[in-house]
C-alpha cells in the first residue's frame, strides 16, 4: 500500500482564498494615500501660491475647505503637510544674516506679508499654550548657532513690525 500525500479537504480552499483576498485588500487599503491629506495639500498650494489671484469669495471658500480638511488630519499628517513651508522658512532665516541691510528689510517685509496672510487665512492670532510648547520643542532641536540666528531674526522682525505699526507677531 502506497501512502497518499496529504491534501487539505476541498472545502478549505475557498476559505483560504477569501482570507488571502481580505489580507491583500487590507494591505492595499492601508497603503492608499489619505484623501484628506491630499486635498489639504492641494488647497494649501492654491492658497499660498504667489502667482494665485483669488477673489475674496474664492479665498474664503478655500480657507473654509482647508480648515475642514485640516480637522480630519492626524498630527503626523499635519506635520508632513507643513514640512516644506517650515523648511523654506528655516532656509530663509539661515540666509538672512548674510543679506545686506536693504535686502534684510525687504526680506522682513516679505515675511510680514506672509505672516499676515497666514493670520488671515488660518485665523492665527494670539499664541496658545500648545503652540508655545511646540515652538519650544522645535527650538530645542536647533543648534546654538541656529537658535542665535532665529533670535536675531525674531528681534529684527518684531522691530520691523513695530515700525510698520503692526501688532507683535509670532516670530519665526
């Protein structure tokens, strides 16, 4: 008598196929891009594109849509969305010290305009305790030279805002 090789019962094949399909579907679902993050990114770029010419109504509608999308994001997604603008600001602060005085004033005015646009669009105003904690945590990750550059930039920015009759801003 010859031994037959083990063969699972035929009724297990459909169960195994369903389990494989469910696992593959779950993997595909978890790897898909988050639609909230994608829409928030598009809205952010549209609102802050220097070449954009939006009417007040269009801007208000996009701001409302962006706020809605931001509420659906996790902290990690929000950090990823704001990473490119944050990196650009860091580069601007790093290059600020090398500028001649006239170019520094121009850079400060551009930053003030950007800050005011952010204040208008996102409703940013008085710093909150959570915002202050985040700022301090971000500052703690900087080197001593970077902290000194930020401190100088913030002081110059505050002086320029005061010279233009604007309320104190949140700085860098």
